[in-house]
C-alpha cells in the first residue's frame, strides 16, 4: 500500500500552475536579458555616431584652417571677402592660385527650415589673371549641382564671422583698411582696379549646430593670419 502511493506521487509530474509560473519566470528573464542587450547596442551605436561626428567636424575644421593659412593677396581679386552668407578667399597651391568659397545653403535633407548645410567650393588652380577672375565670377554663381561643391556639414543653424582689426573683433562685413594696389591691376567684378582691402589679423568662426553630422552646440574657432608670401 505504501509502495503504490509513493509510485503514484513520483509519477504525478508538474501541474499547469507550476508550468505557467516557470514560463513566466523564463519570460521575465528573457525580457530583462533583451533589454540589457538592447541597451548595450544602443550605447555602442550612439558612441559610434558621436565619434563619426567628431571626426567629420575635425576634418572640416582642419580644411577650413588650411584654406585660411594659405591666403594670398593679389591685385586681381580679394584675398578674403564675406557677404554675410559666403566667405570667398584666394589661397596658394602648388599649381598657382585657387578660389575657395565656404557658404551656408538650404539643406534638402532636413525638414527644419532653420537647418542649413555648410558647403565648400574649390575652383581650379590657375596662374593667369583672366582665369583667376573667371574663377571669382564662378564662385558668385554657384549652383547646387556644381561638381566642385562639397557638402561638409548638415544641421547648421547659424554661422558668424568676425575679423580682428585694430585690436578688436568686428563684423567681417564692415569696411577694412583700403590700400593701393598696382596701378595696372584689372579688378574683378565689383572690385575696383587699383584698390584692395587689407587683410585682418585674424578670423573668428562661431558655428551653431543643431544636429546632423556636426552634432549639437556652439563652436568657436580663431585663426591668426601670418605674414603674406609675395
């Protein structure tokens, strides 16, 4: 009698309630485990995206500083000109002189109307006066499909430039010191022949980012101009 009862109890198995409890515990552990894995993946992706934004911003600013470090004054076109939207500069290259234009343009990839793209256009290196003037005119008529136009940063909400003149930072659109150029110089469009504006001692960039591949926040970068190479 006792042996039969023991055999019946040992072969009884799990009840439905016990199975449901076990399944609930396993489901809870699975959810907790998935949340942990998901958190790790999200953290990794966010870190990778932040690193890529930092590297891209660093690359863009390095090019910006390289352009400004290679400024070259000429009697044909301005070495530095800013109209509130586009900074045009003339820089030295191994092949001659090159016109570069940094500009804020509407971002087609952004739905926010306040979000702009910071772009860089670089003309060909030239050695003749006529070719340099043509490059200057082309920089004033840029099209979004121009193959030389590079989209450097998205998500820019504001860009401000200040020039260091007379021991103070001032708006780069204000007039600088006018100096005489060579009497035989033939000025570019909008630049009177024989007249040019002296370069400031430095340039301050204040860039406000609101997302995109540039990140978020405000960045300030100062570049001092060295003596010109004749």
